[in-house]
């Protein structure tokens, strides 16, 4: 979306690339690599210098790279129902060894280009070149890509050494999320959903590896009771013991404290970056924030992540000072985007928003990763407050807080087919947003990873409806002001 | 009393829970609705109140609940909300809302919001780390909350003595049900699939002592029967719930007997008893900790396929020839465990079919064809 990329954004990209490169290196050198749920206390793994990858983030990346469907289908072929969370399906297929690969001709060793791929070829004046033979636009060969096929690393591994093995290995798509090493252990925290528990159990079973579990039961009150904190604290001790057994190392308290300090610093910088959406017009779009999710998920306990977010913060201060924004259109309306984005359909999500001057200036991810705490009890309390583990009052309070602070005119609610705990009380939340904030809400059906569950026509109609309601609201307010 | 008379009495209760509820209210009793799964009903009994299970409905259509839920939620939860909204359960004095699955988590909030000022909703969060000391303590803490809330409704304190007595009563009810499941499997000529379900379903609606007495009487009748020379097939059922008489009639029509079950509403709920001595709250926590081979619960030995193998062995040991899995639509714990259940069944040479079901199903033509075809290959 942004034409020029700011130093902060570049730094954030590097942080994620490095995390992935480190994990691949660790795996290649025979060191342990774990897979972790996004809101597992990463501070614990950091205390043991463990390289950790994040399947949710990976699945989002695979979906954004348009391979969500083939991976979801691969999981379905393994027996996982298409009702199951798309992230889980992608991850389970990956854990089973399935990979999205480029179709390769084993004779010639060349990739087989999909004639339906690619963008139209444009001439020097930017006009689409028409093929005189077919009367249809010509394709720009540089944008054409090979067919995507499904492969299996265990099948490849079993092949005799030789050309086919090498070609198939090399044909696996090269983007980082399709190159994550298989796990040696898994870290599961079910504060976001219970699906996570079964998802990680399945991985542990598939790969016959240890599972370290932090259980955070659902909470019905805004406060986290001391008894609940005690339960989680005891599990931290338990997890430390398991990590000691796994690594053969003693728990390094100093490293742990440093990881906590880093995680707090990252979370605070993240929250401040999110707060820049309060400016009117906002210096960037909430969609840009989605791009930084990878950092807050994969590198929270790393000092580099904190530094990169702090750098981005500076960029944003500068942008505000200069009255600049990365949003590529004039901001007419400001909305909260509720839920996880439909990663495979980000351009389609953005299109009608752009057409109507709607900027996303609030996303629930802001408080969702703002784990800030003082001590171990505070850490237990912080992890108790994930988006799907809190009661409706807390959930509404978070959202209405950012809606007010970030001055939204409406709310766009993603009924995410992949996420039952998230979507499960959205109808009531919508009623409360309208009642408490006087803003219109519109819901649409979609999915965080499986493109088959998104209906573009419905989405566009709902956005249109929301825009009309915001327009009417605005006119009413202006009339009242007069 | 004859087997037939007893079975009909259970069937009456199973088909008309609202009549039973009205009867309790006429007698001046307080009644607590209990949603799935693993709520400690002993606490309700110890408070002198009647627990009634809420497992959706086979006769209702989701309408008012749509104000709270998108379509992709389990119909058991949606129909429970529907019955709270449409007045079916107006006579209840409170409900207990466990939150062990991803549908029940947000639904606990919907229940509470929808029933505001109308009905106390007692929240219950179970731990997944249920076996270690800290897990047991967490269960005790949560059960203590439930106990306190129940005491408020009952207007009386729950003593340890009363709780121990309630544990005995529920153990007796569970033991009678386990015995019945065994006997029904041995005497399918006397207990049809439809009647078997009615008996087990009635357990969720009847007061535990009268239920246990009646079931013990039925069990005695069944025990006295001569050995059954069953010429049909035998299967094991698995899933969250399969209590629709129309669906079960297909089994009876095709002479398919249910030898045992791995069903949440049936045997999964009665596998484990609580200790009758010692601290009764800890006994209930330990009972929950001892639940095993359960799709909803964390398995510390998750790198093994314990649950799948347990179910495969259940089929073999019960003398059944195959397994029918009732896959509750939108139930991700069941769906997540299916590939490894299938693996264990295939490894053990146990044939199975997976039937997609939900409580708004009205046409069983497809299910009938699938079940018939499955029976033919057994």
C-alpha cells in the first residue's frame, strides 16, 4: 500500500526474516526448533535460547501467499473436517509434511507455467497490450507463475538420491512460511481457543514430540482472580521443568528477566504504534498494522523487535508532523475492523474501503498483544487476557476504548468461519457498540485462511451499507450541530 | 414391573422433560439446568435441588437464538439458548454453564446476557491441566464458586455431609447406568436402540434416587432374561449425542444393536465415580481429573493415540463388529480427533462410518441408506 517504505517498517521486516533464518539454521545444525501458539509466554522459551516458530503466523502467511486453499484441502484429505479453523488445517497439513510446491517438469527440470496466472502486459504508455490473435489482453510473462501442486516432504525424503528428489525438494515454494523446519517440540497456550489444545496434541502425535501446555481457562469476570493466577503461575513452573528436561539446561533467570524486559518493551512500543491511529487523519492504515503482526507474534521477546517498533514510532511521529500518511486515499470515514483479517483476500477487503474513503483506524490486535506486566503474577494475569479468553464486558470495553480513542465512525465485523470463540458473541457486541457509541455496524462472512469462505459480493454490499449508515449519521450530527 | 412397563416410563420422561420439570415445580422443588460437559451435579443434589441436563432438543427450530449466534455453531448450544429464550425453561431456578469447548466459551456469555434479570447463570471453567495438584486445586476453586452460587439459589448451605451423600447417590446412578449399558448390549431383543437412548436420556431429567431405583429394577429384569440369540449386527456408537428416536429407529429397523457407546451424553458422562470418603470437594475434583479418553480434554500423553485405541478396544471388547460415529456438526473437538480415531480403528481392523448429524435434522433418508449399507458390509 505504501509506496515508500519507512526505516521502521524495513527494520520490522528484517526482524521477522532473521527469526525465520535463525530457526532454519538451528534446524540445519541439529538444534531444537519448537512450534508455539501465538500467545504462549514466549519469555519462557527465550530463557532457554530456543528457536521457536509460530504456526498461526505461518498459516496467515501461507494464506496471504494464496496457498491457504491447497493446504486446507490437504488437511481435509488427512481427515480433518473443513469446519476446523483454517490456521489449524494449514498447520496440520504442514506438520504432516504437506507443502505447496511449484509444478516441475521432471524431464526438462523446468517449472510448468500456469497460463491463467499473471497480469496483463502494458505498453510504455501504461495501456494493456491486446493479443491480435485472440483479441484478449496479452500476459506479462514476468508476472506469470508455475502451477501450484501439493507435495510431501516425507515422500520426497523416501526417494532415492537423484534428479527427481533434488527437483522436487527445490520446487517447494521458497517463501519463508513454506520453509519452516518441522518441530522438535510444541508449546501450546490455549488462552485464545481450545481448538489450540487439540491442534497441538495432533502435532505432538503426528511427530511423536513433547508438548508443553499452558492452560488458561475462559474467564467470566473482568478481574483475574488470585486463584486463577495461582493456577497459571504453577503451570509456568511446570513448563520450566519440562523445558529443562527437553534442553538439558538449567533455567536461566537472567535470560528470562531480559526476555521479560524485552517483551514488555516490545508490547509498549506496539501499543504506542497502535495509538498513532488516533490521529485524524491517521498516519497509516490499520491494514499496515496487520503487516506488523508477524513481529509482535514471532519476536516479542527480542530486543530487535522492540527497537524496530520504536523506530517505526519515530517514523510515525515524523509523518504526523509532516501531515503525511501511507493510506493511499483521503480519509473520509474511520472504522474499526473487528476480527482477524481474511488473509487470502486482503486486496479484496481493501478495494471497497479505498473506493469509499474508509480507513481502518482501529483493530482489536492492538490490545490483543499488549502484554505489559511488572512481575510473574502480572505476567500470569497478562496472559489470562487474550482476546478470546475474556468475558463480554472486557471484550466490549477494549473495543469501545479503541473506538473512542481512535474516533471511529463505524464498525466492520468479520464473522470469521474459522474462529468460533471470536465470532461467538459478536452479535451482542455489535448491539452494544451501536448503543454505547452511536455508531453503525456491519457484519460480513469470511475466513482468516480459507478463501472458499469469503463472498466478495456480500462483503461489498455490507461495506456499502455501512458507508451509507455512516453518511447518514454524519449528516444527522452536522444538522444537529447547526 | 415388567421390562416393557419400565422402559415406557423412562420413555415418557425422555420425551417430555418439560412435564417432569413442571411436576418438580408443583412439588415446590428448585431445579437447576445443567449444560454440557462435566458439571458437578452432586453440588445441585447436595443443595436439595434437582439437576436437569440441557442437551438441546430434537423438536425445536433455531429462531430467537439467531439474535446471538452465527450459523456455524453446534445446534445443542444454539437450541439450549433457544429454549431459554422461548420460555421452555422459564421454570428453572438457575443454570450452570461449563466452557470446555470453543462454542460454550462465548455461549456462556450469550446465556448470561440473554438471561439477565431472569435467571442466575452459574459460570464454570474447568482446567485442562486437571491431574497435577495445581489443577486439582483449580477445579476445587471453580467448584467452590459453583457451590456458593447454588447455595444462594437454594437459600441453604451445602454441608460436607450432604455432599458426600449426593456423591453416593450419583455414584449409584452412574453404576446403574453402566450396568444398564452392558445389559442392553447383551439383550438387544429386549432393549431397542430407541429405548436404550430413552433410558440414558431420562437420567438427565429425573431426580437421581428415583431414577437409580427404577433403573436398578429394570436391570434386575434384564439380568433375569435368558441369553439373547441375536441374529442382527452389533455396533458401538460414538459422538457427542445420538438421542433422536427417528435416527435410532433406523438401527432397530435394520436389526443393528448398540453393544456399547462412546457418546458424551451417554457413557462418557458416567465412566468415572467420585470417592465417597474424605474431602468431598476434592473428591469431585479428582473425579474430573480422572476423566480420560475424552475429545474435550487435554491428554498429557498426547504423542500417543490413547483415545483412538481406547475406542477401538471398546468395539472389540463389546463384541461389536463396527462403529458408527455421529459427527455433531460444527463440533471441532470431535472433528479434530477424527483422523486419529480413524487410524486406530483401521489399525484394529474395525470398520466404521461417520454420519454428520445435528439436532435440526428432520430427514433421515440419507442416514438410513448409509446405515443399511454399513450393516451389509459388517
